C-alpha cells in the first residue's frame, strides 16, 4: 500500500521522560492503513522497546531529532510544549506549517507555548483536553496515566512506611493493618484505594463529590463523609472544579482529625490548568504520628500538602512527605502501551481516508484542537493567553 502520510516519533525532549508515544505493536496497524512511521534512534529504549522491535514492524529509524520533524507530516509525543517545561523549545523550533503535533501539551497551564507553536503554522492537538465522554474513553491519556500514578503512589508509601500494610497473625503477636486515607476519588485515587486494599490495608477514601461514594465502597474502601457543603464539585467536562477559599478552609478543618488517625495519606486532587488545592496543612502533618507517610501525587502542580516539595522527600516531626513527579514515567512499559493505544485511537479517524482530515464538527476533535492556521483556536486557551499577555 502506498504510504501517503508519515508519522514521526522523536525521543522525548525531557531526558528524564522514559515513556514513548508509539510502541512497536502499534506500528503494524499504521502500516496497514498506508501510514509510514519514522522513529528517532532509541526513542523507545528507556521504555523497553529497542530499535530492532520497531524495524521488525516496518518503521524507519533516523539518527537526528530534526530529521524526524523534517520527514513527518504528523508528530506524536508523550509530552510536548508546556508539558515538558524547560525543554519546550526543542519542539517549537522544529515545527512547520501544516504539520500536526499530537501530544500532551498542558495548554491550560502554559498557554503562551501554544501561542508560539501556533505561530509556526503547525496544527496542535492537546490530548489532556479529550472530553470525558464514552466514545473518547480509549483516547483519555489523563485516565490512563492516572491509573499508573495511583498504583505507584501506594508502592512508594509501602516502601517508606515503617509498618507493613496487611494485618498479620504471627507467633510474635498480631500486627495491626496500616490505615490509609486517599484524598480524591478520581481515576488515580480509585486505583490507589484498590491497590492499598489489595495489599491488606484498612483504606478510607474522601472526595468532595458524594456521587463517588459507591465507587470507593465497591473497591473495599470506607468513604469519609465530612460536614462540609459542596454544591457542585464537578465541571461540565467531568473534571474536578475549583472551589472557594472558604470551602477549602472548612474542608481542611474537618479532615484534620481523620488524617491524625491514619498512617498513610495519599493525595490526588488536581484542577486542570490550576494550582493544586492545599488540603493537608503543615499543622495536620505535625499532628500525625511519627513514621506516618504522605504521598502527594499533585506535587507537580504545587501539591495538596503544604509541606510538599516537588521531586523531593521532606521530613517533618518524623513524618515523611513525598512529592513524586511524573509517576507514570516510572513504569514506562505499561505506561507507553496505554499511551500508544490512546494516541493511535485518536489518530486513526484523522488519517483513515489516506489523507489528513480534521473534522471540527466532531466533539473530540473540536475540544482537543488548540492551534491551527497560525492561530490559537481553543476558546479557553485563547482566553488564558490573552489574559497572560494583557
């Protein structure tokens, strides 16, 4: 079959990123659709996929990053633009007119980088903006990566905790199970609840959305109900909504006693495009028993815990506060497999006719398209960009 479209996968701009946007198994499907694949050398090596596996599936390998961008009509990446922070310039300077970039771009966090990418004439899709609708579930990178983050957070807590999670009856006596509180019952939180429960801990879950109570309990967790009123805690797109300062104050006060009785706290609360809300204060950490552990999944966005320092472990009165960043990258094989499925599922409708077709009447395309024809086209990103430049 004649290959009229070339998809390119460069090594991730951030040298600490171990995931790859396309795994070898996905190359064969693209080739059957008449799509050529060009990989930068060793793009998948850190994820456990050497060049030989890509070559065996029909991909081409080139040495240089600029060569990938030069050959490809469509660039696939895990993290680009605002999502790769200080390394964002590696992407912008290589983009060209009418080239497609499909990646996690953090447009609500760094709208100015979308503006710079738009100025190149490239068309940019940001997969964090995939709507929470049934048809888009297989494209939802936030849910995929949150699943891994929730699981990994429990492992980190278990390693750092000075006690085992399960109850054990031994000749030396009975060991009490650890008490784990997971704050936030989104995808990451629910996975953390399930993982901690499988490890034998007594698990509690809290979320401002009472509607998730049944989900927490179905995984074996005990739902914590606080006497704090929340009228509407979820946005129209299915994501958590930022609440008022007074609400967060009342919430922290109500959580204080619950936290003091737990051995492990895992916080997962995040608001798209916003700094993470502080749910666990320094005072709360000081009230925890020495040897307790806090794992703050929201560390990259300021953290849910007042003590959190991103990418570091902080100790306060014998309590360890972990601020891990990019947890999904720490399990790169499965993270890459999931991401690859998400991005190829998103890609196929765009290229199914043998040519690039962008149907903005499709809700998924409309919501994820952030730059096209030299302009920022996403309403919310454009509004944020205008605010930041005014």
